[in-house]
């Protein structure tokens, strides 16, 4: 172990801090897109042999395991797992102060290794130690569980504990990359090391040298909705966090009314970015006065490409996994082989649907996929806005596969799942609909590769980026999506897929008007364009599949994304 740690700490590193991370389905330390993106980031860093280390929480009881009854009612169960099966416990401990007492933190090591010879160590922080009180041992149990105080304790462990753990192990860190505001307390921990002589400055708050901390920090924001940014009342902050630096300094950096973790990160980072060009604009409007850049997300090409397409790419585009730009040469692949690879993936998905739900779907019917977090703004029910019209145009001609978890406290999201189950029963004789429970990385892999069309219907402009559609393109699946997030950049109408609704607007119009307008466009294009091409013009459909690969997958991958982070954020 000592030899391993010596090797890891030999050279300066970029430290990537994230509350959640999705590396594989056996390690359930992710809830959705943010965590899976973090996993893809680490995998590309390993492939590209970047000098990176990552810090996250162990989440021993996972996010939750979703069970759905016959009426669509979601039940949440702990998803307990054993870290010892996958990683090694380090003989290193640090302490953080929570509610005025020391809470001890240990770390589990998981190494992400690449066939290129690169590797990235991931440290999973854990407070389940005998030295801690029973309630402190549970701080790293549940991802996004508990109340606000529980969340603040987790963010103390992640940010402050994470910096201390890296120091204790012996890392020299040249940049700290905060993946969302959950990690921004790391900047306060860094700030403690930079204090100037009071006689040099006229304002006591300026004793703390924020400039040196900013030189070390990079911040990526993913949240275009005000409610998605963590905020903690200062009464709670004083009780739980205390004053790692004076409270007046914290208020000057994080806001006077409450501690806004995004504002804290903005004020202590030299480089800040949103995750799509549109998201940059939205973030700039939310936080005027800050320079916010954009680096559009990407996905790890090898991870999200199904077996049949991997074989196809290996045959015609050797080297694609580490050079996704080779996808521009997709025209080398014969049409028949591309279609056969897709049908193999489709049959694998439909086998899963039958095994999990008992619903038997036909490989000959246009299959639409919709899978993401179940929450109101994603509008999973937009397809059913006018059920009579949908039946009239699509009876026996489409089938739909859904998946997605609602946050345990999101009643509207849970109701959305129940609504889909009601509609599923109503349409059972005309349109087959399946809902796969306990959405995870394995189910996502089957879905993005096995459907014919990937549907995405969020309220604008609430989709920061979206990555599921990028995964679909790696398997030749075109997107049918609202113009928001990454699709604004990836969409070429009728060429890489299709849009839903009007061009992107700076501000949302009335929700009812937007729903009606988007639903009408969805039905019109489904009836007049998508279904006719799918059933009557195989050649054009295969060309659209090729374009999705050659125009979208070649660019919207995490190798391109990480090269941009290196040149724009890390080397400054």
C-alpha cells in the first residue's frame, strides 16, 4: 500500500471533487446524470493519462433502490453494498469539526485503470468509524438523504475532509475542480492557509487572501434552476460548520442572507463554466457580474457503446474508443451492418423489457425511449397530452419504454410515474408501454442502444446539458428533443434527429402554452416525418443513424470535453 501511494503522489495532480460518482452499477454512489458524468470524466482522464485524482463520498446505502407496484407507486429501499468487494481501505484518517466535535474520516481507494496505461485514483470518504458517535457514523450512508443539516455535514466531509485527506496521503494539488457547489467548502479549507498581515490591508475581511485560493480552483455549475443550488441558513451554519474562517468572511463570499454554495464557489474560483452554451447564458443571468464560460458535456464513448456497435467500430473505425473523432468516418460502415448491429441491440432491450415487466414488444415496431430522473420539469407525460390523437396516429405503430426514479421527497415526480402507469393501462390494446423499475447504469446502457428514437421533453431552459441523448448517438439512435441543453448544439433538423417546439427562448413562456405548442409539434413530426421514414424509407433512416454518429457522437464525448478542461481550465 505504501508503494502504491508513493507512486500515486509522485507528481502534482488535478483534484476532482464530486458528491456522487457513477463508475458501474455495482457501486451505487450516483443518482443520475451528474454522477454518471463524473464517472465518465474520470474514465476519460484515465484514458488520456491526465494527472488526476478524485474525491467523493462512500454512500454505503446508495441513493435508493426503487420498487414500483402495479399502480406505479414508488417505494424506496436502501441499496446497501460492501465497499470491501471493490476497493481497499487506506490506513489513513483525518478529522473534521462538526457541531463543535471531531468527526473522523477514513478513505477507500478505487483505481480507475485504462488500457492506455493511465489510471485515476478515486477516494471514497467514509465516517463509519468506531471513534465516531452513532449519528456521525451515518453521515456518509445516504446520497442526498436526510435533512439540510445532514446535507451540510456531508458537504463538510467532502470539501474540508477531502482536502485534508489528500494532504494526509501526500498529494500535491495544482488545481481543485469542484463538480457542482456541493464541494465548495474545500475553498474555505484552502483559504485558511492564506492569511495576510492585518497591517497590510484596511478591511479585516481582506486579511484572507482569496486571490491565491482562486488560482487553485475551478468550478463547474450544472444547475439552471434556482432551487437546485444548495443554501444553508447561517444559524445552521454556525451550529454545524462553526467558523473555519470568520463568519463575516463567509457572508462576504457566500451571501449575507444564507450560505449559498454556488456563490461561494463563484467567488473563490478563477475559472467557472456551465455545461452547454445555452446553460452558460442561463447561469450568467442567474449570477450577473461573474465570468462564466461553457464547456459542453460529453460521455465516455467506450462505456456507452453497446457490444454490437463496439464490434462494428472495431472493424471499420479501429482506435475509435480513444479517438472518438474517428466517428466522422462512419460512412465506411455498410448500411446493412449498421442496421443489423442496431437490431441486435434492440432485441437485447426487448428481452430485458419482457424479463422485467412481462410485456412482449415487437422488434418491428418503432420503439421510443424516455429515461431520466422522474420530476415535473422533464415532462415525461408530454407524449400523452392528447391521448386520442396519439392513438389515432400511432395505434400499433409505436411502443414506448420508460425508466426513472423520483427523489424520495419529490411528490410531483412520484405522481408522474403513477400517471404513466394509468396511461399504460388505458392504452394497453393500442400502444405498448413499459416502465422499467430501479433505473441504473446497466438499464440505461440497454435503453440508449436499443430504442429507435430517444425522446427528451424538458421545460426550457431547465435542461443544463443532458447526456442521455449523447449516449444514444453513440449507438446510432437519433434524438427527438426540445431545443435545450446540448441538443441546441447537436441538432440539425432531419439530419441528426428532430426538434420539438420552437427555437430556444431566453425565458420560458407560459407553461400551459409551451406544453400545448410542444405537444402539437411532437405529434405532427411523429405522424408526418418520423413514422413514415422509419416504416417506408430504410435508407434515409440509416443515413440519419449515421449522421447521429458522425456529427454528434464524434463531438459530444468526454475525451473532447476533458481536452477542453485541460487547455481552458487546468493550464492557466
